[in-house]
């Protein structure tokens, strides 16, 4: 079973959760042949013969009536949105809290709202019903999918990930914390002081840098800078020496163009390619996997905000909503 947020569920996964909410003791089955759909077992009439019926409350009004019959509170639906874009919203006021859910249709919003009311905001559904991208986005440290630079999301949304060099960033010793201190550019024909060691000569900017080794060692000792691996057999002084060495190597790799600072921009787009939101973060070390963590956090945040607003529900325009309302009033 996979844990999923109700706000993200759609299709068979949502309908399976709705069936479990209504009939927790029944063995809900998913028909795999042809169009995948949910089947609910029941005993027919006086004969007690075992049978099944198809259950699709997010698409079929008759099936959704089973939700209404189960409820002991009022479920309201309406349309919400911004800048002329509207989505259906279903709302239940139960006890001391209000539950809201959104959807591209009234039935979808109502089904999500009902499932969250009965089972909570997080539910467990069969693994095969949860799509791969959804599993990936639930775990912010499972980031291999972000390498695609374009990620399909629930509700017909798409996140585009753009990586660019951050040319406005200065050298790492002006930005990052580390034990190496006293870094300065060595003037032409100038020799290092007795306490200074070479950091790099002839780097990307053709300059020579030195650092204060003794001061750096003292910083590493005072601030207890550590190193990777087992240090139980090492003295505090030896650990500090290794910490300074590692930081020097890190800075030298930057001077040698072996890594750089980059910016990550995530753009969330709707099904019609309309830009819904965009976030950026700059000054990221591209020698680590931090950019993927940043990209995934941005995707998660923008996705949740979009679904909360109803953007992920493929909203209808105000004039479409008005036309639908007039059709209902005419009985169409």
C-alpha cells in the first residue's frame, strides 16, 4: 500500500478510496481488463448471490448519491478562483473543523471532500493505483525523476526545472562557512607571510590566493569542525587538520572550475501551458545533490498551493461557469 494525499488523488485511486470509506469491510476490487475501474461486491436480494457493481462517484452522479446517503452533515459545493479562473470546491463543516476539496468537476470535488472527511487527508491505496511521479514527489529525497527537467504532476500540471550558472556569486569563501580563514589575493611579486599557505595559483581569474593556516586550524579546533568517517581514534588536533585540508581542497576545486554556483528555477504550468507560479533559488553548489532537493521542495510547495487554489483542477472560465449555471436553471 502507498500513502497518498487525498487532494492529489484522481481516477481509480480516488474511487477506490471512496469505496473503502463507504464499505470498509468489503473487498474492493479493481478491474484491470479494458478500462480500469473499481468493483464493489454485494449480495443480491433474497438469494444472497454474490455479485459486483461498478463504482465511480467522481464521474457518475448516481454513484455519488451513495456519498450523500452516507453523510450526516451538509456538503456544500460552489465555485472558487482568481482572475477569471474558477474551480469547483466542496466543503463540509463537521464538528470543530471545515474540510475543503477542489476538483475540475463538482463530482470530483465532492468525492475528494467525502474521502478526507471519512479517512483524513492522507490515505493508503494500492501501490499499482499510485502513479510513479506521485510516489516520487511524496519522498523529497527520491530525486532521480527531476533529471528529466520536466515533471508531470496531478491535476494536469507540469513543473519545469531550469538550471543556470549563477555568475553573480562571488568566491565561496565570501559566501560559505568553513574553517579556512584569512584568504586574500597575493599581490604580484609578493611572497606569503610565514603563517600563510598557498590556496591556489593561476585559477579562473588568473589570481593567486593564500590563506592563514594557523588561524584556520584554530577555527577548526574552536568550532569543532568535523570530517566524514570514523574519528574515534583521532585526536581533536588531527580532526581539525583534516577539516582544514578538506575545506582547502573544496575551495581549490572551485578555483579550478571543477564546480560552480548555479540557480534553480521551477515553473509550474497548467494543462494549457499557462504559467501558474515560479520560484528560484540561487547560490547552490552544483557539486552536490542539493539542487535536486531544492527543486523537489519547490515542486511540492507550488503544487500544494496550486491545488489549494484550484489551479490543478483544470478550472473553467467565468463565462463557462455562467453558461453552465444558466443551463442548470433551464433544466439543460
